[in-house]
């Protein structure tokens, strides 16, 4: 039953929506539409996340940002803004400089005793990293496959397949299944 869950929309930002971005996710708009269908069903149990670059990348991140220098931007740069309806939402927003968004800030935004329903981009990076960390922390995790999008369809499916290996900690589901569970 998903009524004991909070919805998390991961990184629905311009940097992943815009085709001219080095991190463009081709099926972003499809995932955004499905997330938009789910948000009203969760009421005040919705949290948005944002990925931003650190001010000064250190360690392995320094090498990562040498590969993607376009992304070293101030936190409030237009590329890092939430896009569309996500930008005008009153939902809490957790902003982090890491792929995985699970940590004290996101945990604090989830009502006690609730699991998480994960959606967003990209399946093969931030969604995967968040799902594994949340499951490791003992959270019950559902990943809504068709409300996520990867860099490619193949990478999206590979990430879903990897997360499915963590069943029953992580369950792969669909928008229609979540809607049906909430209607019951």
C-alpha cells in the first residue's frame, strides 16, 4: 500500500530537461508528466530534490567536473533551477552536491514511519544512488519505472534491473500501479 509512503521527485531540473545541456535526459518530459499525475495523490507527502555542483570540487569530484566543466555553476544558476510545475511547487526541496539524495535532510522531510516512492532523473545515476542508500538505511523503497528517465533507454532499464536485485527492500512499480494502490 502506498498510503504509508512519501513521493520523492529527484532532480527535475533544467540541466536534465534542456537538449543543449551536457546532461540532457531524452525522456525527461515523459517522466515529468507522470510525476505530475502522482503529486496530487500524495498530498503533503511530496519532496523535491536538486543536484548542484559544489563551490570547489574536491577528491574524485574534481576529476568528474573536469569532464563536465559546464556544470560547475553557482547553486542558483538557471540550469540548476527546478523546471516547469516543479519550480512553482510549495513542496520542500532538498538540495545536495551528491548523486544520491538520501541522507539526513531527505530523511527529515519524510514523515515518520513512511517509505519512499522514488521518481525522477536520471534512473541510471541519482535515482539509483538514492534508492540504494535509502534501502541501506532501512527505508522501504518503491521506484516508479515509468516516472523515471535515464540517459538512454538501455541505461534506464539496466538501472531498474540492478535495483530489482534488492527486492524486497526495493520494489519496481509503475504509475498505474501506484494510482491503483492509492485508489483502493
